[in-house]
C-alpha cells in the first residue's frame, strides 16, 4: 500500500492494514465494487486520509506512550481535542510527507470513571510497570507491527466487559480490542467525479448494502464547512471472554473524509490542487459522532 516497503513506517502501516482488512468485511466489499465500476484500478489508488487508535489513560500507557512510535517516524503532534461527554483526550499527528496518512490517537481519561470501572481497568493494566514502547527497537518495523497486535493484558470476563460497556463503550472496546487499528479513512475528494462527494459516495455505499453511522447525521460537517466525514457502522464479531462466555462485540470500521479546498485557493485549477490546498486537521464535533461507529446504538442488529 505504501511506496518504500523496507522502511519501518511502511512495514508498520502495511502490516496494520493487512490485519485490519481481514477483520473488516466492508473494506473488501467497498474496494471490490469500486474496482468493478472502474472508479479505481487497485487498492493502491485509494488515498488513506488518516488512521485512528484508541488507548487507556493510565501509567505507562495512553497517548504519551503510544505517540513515541509515530514521532520516531517523523510524525508531528498537532491539535489537542477534549471530549467531555465521552471522557477522552486526543491529538492528531501530521505525517512526514503527504504519501502517508494522518494519525489520530485518543485516550480514555480513566480517572473520571466510576471507582468500579477504574478497578476493572487497573486489574488488567497494573502489571504494566514500565512503558512497553521503551523496550522496542522502533527501527525494526516488524517488531513494532507485532507489538501493535500483541495483547498487553489478559482477556476480561464477560461481566467486566458488560460493566464497562454500561459506563463507557470506549472503555469496553479498548479493554477487549487493545491497540487494534480502530479505522482507516478513504479520501473521497481524491476519487473520480461521480464518487468524489460524500452525498454521492454514501449513496453508492448504501446501494451495495453498507450501513452508515447515523449519529449526528450520516454526514458530519465541521463548523467551517470544509471538513465533511461519514463512516460505516463497526463490524461485529463473536468474542470469547476469560470466563468462556461468547458475546457479539464491536470491532473496527471504515471512515470517509471529504476535505474542501481552502477559501484562499478557491480560484486554483482543480488539476493543480494538492493536499496542502485543502482543509487539514480534524473537528471535535465530527470526531465525537464518528466514535459512535462502535456503539451499541449503531451496531444493534448487525452480526458478522
């Protein structure tokens, strides 16, 4: 998917995507239909706007730990976001060059949860007494890729999962899925005419049977009107818990972003428009609703 297959960053991103697409059926469904319609010639024609990860805000984990990986690869930390209702902090990271996706990392503010939920999370994370990223050779792409798929704590019981789910669906997602890639994002404005607006693309998605996240409307629009986003509803899979119970839980999903040309470049020939001419960054109100792609209210009735 990326150009230099030997660089640590390319190895990490390619490995993440290969694992992700095998677990999120909508990725293949969307790609296959785009190929059939001649919108793209291969998966490589799809521009990845950003990828996202979820973390727990406890000692030796969270954003402070996780970001070390991508900062080492030339990413730069940008804007901070706070999601009061969901008890989350987040930052986005700009890539070393436009061939790579932006990265969005969020973190659950565990200290703001109830004592019972804090105790469940502490039970599984207290054994992590040093930052696990510090033990990695970040220039060894496969070692980092393996780490991002390696459980850092044991499986919770189904009762613990359900308890967390009642208070924070984000907490429940992370306690089971860990650092698993939460979503990747197709840059809609990079597709050919007829598919390069969210209205048209969402219509295409629903025609092929893809369910969209309806929280806050199917299209989430930034205050300046220049960032427009939508997403699928998370894949659902049967997960086995420590007590042997099996429950259908949320996995990952696909997002879609349309970044409009900035007003100062409105007169620029579209053929000359580059990434730097379009709206960058993120929007808290949009992201707040995108998070709900894994929420029970959205995935109800779905089964992989």
